[in-house]
């Protein structure tokens, strides 16, 4: 009897619900002081459901360093060591830029040995590799902001004697010892993602400091690696099972690192550039070092070929390139322009050119470089539509009286 009463009450509730639903879905107009009310509209008004259009791509996090730099009409820069950036020479170099058409500095943040050139917080994972060359990097960035000098952080990647000895398992070993080249330098292993992250995270720190661009140098295996890849001991990581030959494995690893770094740095709003041997543009790829000019170019904002005349052998039919800077650079520019035309995502070309004397080439093979020789290189670039360049002098002593825009 009890269950029957329950069922009866259930039927009544269902019937009442149906009647109510019919009522509220029917237009019932009631005249109140000459105005009408539509019950359907009233109910719809109380139901707060709305259709929202979700954008296809949500805005990504973008870091703000607090500095304000403007990309120049064309970057015309100089190389600056950590010692120069943190010492008296910095003032001299900024004054030189102020009084010429130069407008940028490439400053060592991680140098050729693997040292960080400033002291971070003690909690930083890079504190133990830091040197107090640049006592206050924020102060020099403020000065560069004030003088409108575009700041580029140079990070030497795979040539890293400090890290190789600290983490031999991330390096190349010859027997039980970390391998060294003829200059006593050691490299870390481009096959290992741990090495990628070590450098990319350091680059992120440079971006947070306020640098507008990260320039990666030594993005390669050691020179002549094709002659020792089977004699050294090293980990091939995920590339070990790759069915490619050893040359292609190296090319893929180096290219993958560049693409990975570009992606990780995107939220920080920095340009990404890579230094590359000039001769790689003349080849399909450099077999030992793993650099493929076209593939790397697809993943960077700027490609910086090192095209110092002194570094070439008898390419382009020029027997002694150091003696003919205009001709050498002109021939290279033609080749590079054609190569970049074939890329899908064409980067800006910003070559490294020579402002030093290569006396080591021996008598009759070199000349003293100064105003004339520097201008000839820039003129050759400009005539082929390449308006950006960087000057290299290891001691940061640059020629005076140079016209840095001889054509434009």
C-alpha cells in the first residue's frame, strides 16, 4: 500500500512538471496598465546561458625585461668580450658606436671556455661556472638603452671545456679522459638533450636580463669529427637508433637543437641568431661538424656566416683571399643570396667580417687590415643587398675612420 501511494505521488509530480513546462513554453500575454509581458521571453531572460566564441589561439606568455630597445634600420655591430664589457674599454666602445654608423654589440654571456661572464644569484645552477667579468650586467644594459645600442648576447654552445670536464658523460672521451683538440679545448655532445637544456636555460636567463637577441656560436661538432667519430667514446642519445648514417645523424642533431632553442625562447620575445662557417654555404652540408646552412637557416631569425677573408683557402678562384677582401665577400654574397632564396623561412643575413690582421698566414699571404679593407667588405655586402654585418676583432680594437655605410 505504501509503495502504491509513493507511485501515485510520483505520477502527480511528473504530470505537474509537464503542465508547468508547457505553460512556460507558451506565449502568454497579460495586459498590465496597457503593457504586455511575454512569459517565454521572461523565462529566457532569467536563464543566463550564452554562446561564447573561443579564439583559435590564445595569447602566449611574453616576458617583459623592463628595457626598451628598438631594432635598428640594419644591425651594424661589434664583438665585445666579457672583460671589455665589464671594464674601461666599454666606455670607449660605446663612444665609438655613438660617433659612427655602428649601432649594436655582441657581448659574451657564455664565453669560449664555457664561463658565464657575470655573477648570478648564488642559487643559480650556473653560479659555479660564473666569473665576475661583468660586475653589473643590468647597468651596462641601461647604458646601452640610453645610447640606443642594440644588445646581443653571445652564447658559445658546444665548445665548452668547463662543462666537458665537469660532466665527462656529456662529452667525448678518448680512453678514460675527456678528449681535447689541438688547442686544448673540449666539446660537449650535441646528441644529448641535457646539453641542449643547459645552454637554452642559460639563454633564457640572458633574455630575462634584457638582451634583445640570443646569438648561438659553436653550434656544431668539433672540426674534423668525421675522422674520429668511431674512435671516441660518446652517447648518441635518441639518435643512436636512427637509421641515418653518422653524417646525417650529426646534421639532424645540430638542426634539432636550433629548432628546439628557437621554440623555447619564443615566449621571451628575443631574436635568435646562429653563427655558422661561411664555407657551409658552398656545400650541401659540412660532413664532420653537422652544419647544414639551409636547414639551420629555416629555424633562425638571423644567420651569421663567418666570412673573414683570412679563413678561406683558394675558393672562388681567389688564390690569396686575405689580399682581396672585396672580391671574396662579393663572390660569397652571390652564393649566399641564391642559397637563402631557396629557403622557406628566409632569415636576415648578417655576416661576420674581418677587422683584424691575419699575420699567422705568413708573408705574402696577408695584409694589414684597416679602414680600406673593412669598407671593401661592407661595400661588397651592400652591393648584393646585404645591409647587416658584425665586425670581429678578438681584442676588441677596431679600425678608426671607417665609413660603415659606404653604399647605403
